[in-house]
C-alpha cells in the first residue's frame, strides 16, 4: 500500500522527497558529483543560532534549507546554489545554513522553533529576519520539487526575498 501511495504522489508531482520511506537505502550514487551540504552530525540548533547572530551583524536575512543529502530535490537545490549568479545573490543577501533533518526524524525542533512544526517534504525553505521572524510562511513547502525548477525561477524566488 505504501509503495502504491508513493507512486501516486510521485506521479502527480506534489511530494518532492516526501515519498521516501523511513530507512530507505541512500541513493547518493545517483547524485555523484553533486553537492552534499547536509551534515547529520552538526548541531542544528547552534547552526540556526549562529546564522541569526551573523544576520544581526550583517543586516542580511537568514536562509535555512531544511532537508537531507538523500533527497534528490535537496541536492538539486544545492547544485543550483553553486551556480555563480545564484551563489552571489545568496552570499550578498543571506546567512545560509543547511539543516539536516534526515528522513524527517531529527532536528525537527529547528523548523518548529520558527513556526513550521510539520515538514511536508524536503527541501523546506525558511527565510527569516535577523530577529527570527519567518518571512516566507506561505511558500516554505514549495521547494519540494526543486529539481523541476528552472535556474531562472530559483534566482527570481530568492531575489524576491532578498533584504530590502
């Protein structure tokens, strides 16, 4: 039944990496050469706090990318972030942190702290003010299909949330 549900969700394109079962084998081989920015050993709460502190000093916004290296959409977004034009936009406007949530079983306190108690899929994008206010509440779950998004669309989204 779970396999059928996963197939249906994948077919209609709404789940992103939401359909992967708990404990599924890593598909890192399918992503050879792509960025793998999520660190499962990092102190996610400390990372978020460091980003907020840096944002208060720099005047930038905080960008928390919540996901995992197992997720093709998370890896695809990381690959787009490495493109020079988008990398420059992110560096100039955001304090970026990659928050590893595994297969949505760890570090869930970080998105919950900012008003996102449930992860629908990965990646989940949190854009915060320097004081920790969630700015993109309506679109936090919209990047579960990051692999299908064009670079131009990705740049436009992050440009639209860049600091004023």
